[in-house]
C-alpha cells in the first residue's frame, strides 16, 4: 500500500478548517487542534484499549495520529462519572492553554465536546458508537448520541 501523505494533509486541513468553523473559533485552527486533541485524549482515558483500537481503525490517518499521539495504553482507566468530571479530564490534556481554549464556563467546553462527536460521526459506524457508549459512565452516555442519531 502506497502512503499518500499529500492526500492525508489535504484531508486533515479540510477537516480542521471545517471543525474550526463549527466551533466558531474565527479561523484559529491551532486552538481547534488543541481542543480536538484534548477531547480525543479524554475519550481514550474512558474506554478500553480494545475499544480504542476498534475506534481508530475507522478513523482516517490524520485522526489516528491525533488519537494515539502520546498514548501509553494502561489497564486502569481514569474514574469519571459526570460531564464536569470529563470536562476536567479533557482540560487536563490541554494545559497550560485550558483557560483560553475551554474558558471558565463548562457550558462552552460541553458544546465543544458535543460538536466534536457530531463531527466525528462521519467516520464512526453506529455499531462502534454503541460499543463506545456501553463503556461510558451513565451520565456520559448521551455524550456520543447528542444530536447525531437522528
């Protein structure tokens, strides 16, 4: 299989530009990239390594790279029970920029999380979404369904 890095870069640039617009970040693709990375890294802390592998198998190359960057799979997952806990976890992957990226209000961060899952839905099958959902704490199950099922 030949790797076409120019095509990967083209797809990644289109995705990040669209994602930046959907987050209403006025063209700040670097901030959008930090937000995306933080949310994906937060997700991988919640789901099993096996589920992470199944998830990234569906991602295009550029999203795979974001997801696995700095990843050290471990057996014990971070305990998260609420959306506020998840937001704190996501912000921990973004420091020291967390305040300027996610703000002080968790509503903004929650909006970013929902927008991210809506954007990722393009790449993830319904079966995989259901598998991820089954591994999430009760209060986070709607995180992957918010506005993407219907």
